[in-house]
């Protein structure tokens, strides 16, 4: 399997075309050092020595795909503001098709984090999580309709910031399935009816528990049993459950695979779900079977959790991890 996966990463990825729809964000990090307490209030003072800006939310999925060499396009919403300009510049530098991005009166969703060492001190969120209005919804769906025939797979990345409404998800899933494209969903919240008939959904254990009548433990048998019921209820092809230090589980028809995480130091799990859905969808688009796709996604996630902050895996890192 490893040789097949390496060959795909080296040679097959560039032939794949993926369209990502969802809640895009800009992530800003202020890295500093705390040496004293403020005389103005009992709070630490962080002397900032580095500022990073990176793509977040659904755009982090795109970032992973672009760094792996996939032809990538994105549909989402930003505001008419400086953060939106920075966001588009980053997509442009990656060679991503962002013609599907619409501009609205809502601000560009931005998360600002202040970090000392490996410890996050505070996070500031700039956002309006209300649902898109009718005019914006129509624009977004028109952009999607113009692109869906030309891609191999569609990813819906729902962060609950107003783009992935029931109407938008239902129409995107319906159009994707009609066009015989894989549609893979990273879910949010407990309203999974809007994801009905998707190919795969990729929740973490907390997200899976949000829709179950009774919470389950991080246990192989409980996850497999619950996943089968969810697959039947929402007419899915399968489910991938990410399980933090225990890796991930794939339930696809009669196939059940519990893939263990690689033993290593974990600094930050933020963004790991974005990497999983990106790599899994990419592998399916490249005609790998679901078990091989899940294995590759787990390897990629292992690279990401060893980094601080939102991080996208690149082609060389993934090949090294496979070695």
C-alpha cells in the first residue's frame, strides 16, 4: 500500500481537481514572550517578536490541497475589509481559483491568537455568524453551478459561520451527486439533515456525539456501531471519525478500519480535521479505495498535529511521513 500511496502523492495528485465550499477564515498569530505582569492590570505582557497570517477554516482545507499540488478552487464569503484583501492575496499566491468567493456586508471571519511558547494566552474573534441572505445565497450557488462539472470531488467545510445553510448544503449535495462527484462534508452542530445523501462525513468524536441520542466513548466497537446507524439515517456512503490520539476510524459499507495515530508529541490538533478531509477527498478523487484514502489522511494528520497553530501539510512532508 505504501508504494501505491507514494506514487499517488508524487504523480497522481496533480491530475485531481477539488472544489471546496464553506466558511473561510483568516488566522493571525502573534508570537511573543512573557517576562512580566502589567502594572495596569493583573495580566501578562507579551512582547511580540513574530506575526503570522495564514488561511483558516475552509480555506485551510484549500491550503492543504494546494500545497500537495492539487488543482483547487474555493467558494465562500469575505467582507470588504483589510482582512479580506490579505485573504485573497494568500489564495492568489497559492494559485487557487478564488473566482467563486463572494463579498458581502459581513466582515471577513478572522481569528487572532496571542501565543507565548506553546501556550495560547488569548483569542480574539472578528465575525458575523448569521446566515447568508437570499441574494448572497443565489450568487454563491450560481458560482458553484458554474464549477461543479469540471471537478472530481466537492468538499463542504462547515464551521457554522453562515455559509453552510440548509439550502446551500442541500443544493450542493444534490448537484454534486447528480453530476456523479464525490461530496465529503466536515460537519458542524447537530443538524445533519442538511448533509443527507453526502458521500462521506468526517466528524471528530465530539461532533459525532452531538447527534447521537446517547454519548459514546472513544472505543472501536461503540464508534463502529454508532457510525453504521448514522450512515443509514443520513443515507451516506460512509463515515470517517477522527479520534485524536487514537487516530481515526473508517466505516464504509461492510468495511471497518481503525487506523492508529502515529506515536509522537502532539502540540496542536487545530486544523487536523481540515487536513483529514482534504487528503481523504483528494485520494478518492485520484481513484484510491476508501481504506487507502483514510490511511493517507491519517498520516497527513500526524504531520499537522506536531506543529503549532493552523498548519497545512505539503507534498514533501507527506512523502517523508510515508517513508
